C-alpha cells in the first residue's frame, strides 16, 4: 500500500466518523423526533391490516377443515364429530403460533370468516406448550359423549316415528271396506230375425 492510499483511508475514516457523530449529536441535543420507544411499557399500535395472532370464533366455525388443509406449516389442528342434525360439532381446535408464519392463507380460505388475524404479537414464553392456543375449553370426552347421546336419542325418535307410521298405515288398510265387485250387465236380447216377405200373388186381370 502506498502513501497515497494510506492517506485516503485515513481521510475516509475521519469523514465517516464525522457524519455519524453529526447525526448522533443532532438527536442528542434536539430530540424533537422520538426514535426509541420504551417497550414494553410503551407499545406500538399495529396497522389496520396487521397480521397478528390468529383467533377462531368457534360459534361461527363449521369445522370444514379448509384451514387445516391450506396451512403450509401444519400448525392448525381440529377434531369434529357429526351431530344429530348431520352437522359437525367442534371437539377441539388448536393453533401452534410457535410454528405459524402468519401468511394469512387460512384466513382467506375460511368460508364463514370465523378465522381472523388479531393485533396481538407478543407471546414470549419459556414453555413451548404455552404457544399452543386452545379455542375449545370444554372437555373433548364430554363433547363426544354429549353428541353421541343426542345422536342416539334422535335415532330412537326416528325409529319410533317410522314404527308409528307403519302401524297407522296397517290400521288404515284393515279399516277400509273390501272393494265391491261391479254388478254384471244384463245380456243384450237376441236380435229378432226380419220377417220373410210373403210370396207375391198372381194378378187375375193379368191372367185373363
């Protein structure tokens, strides 16, 4: 390295340091613009379309499993059973935000708009289990037992209704009078043969 290059490096270092110190001095003396927020005492308000933690409204959820199928990280899991009205009943719904990358695909594909992004973004924890969000707080075994009981009761009622309908149909068929055969029509009289024409008589005048 020559003397010229050495002097140029020193000059560039002095200029760069001066520029950095000028910015530091400007904000240190005249702090008209806030640069640092005292987090977590002061939290920044997220924007309107911020993709925060996911939330599922289980009242609106129809257990279609579209969110589970579209999730690229497999961080959503649900379990549902078919109820007495042939609709699915949600047994459990969980989202692992430790694996979620907040892509928003599940929100876009949700047909009932029950899955939405919230403004939450802070979930620091030393236990990974706390990063799993549970949205169904009832015991899954209790839900399955309740739904199974409702299905059994509905099936019993349907069987009783079908049995009653069959009994009513049988009673109606026994109470109906036997069909009376139609009276035979009288035989038509035999056709009378036409009278034979008498033989023509000879005219006496013609004979004479």
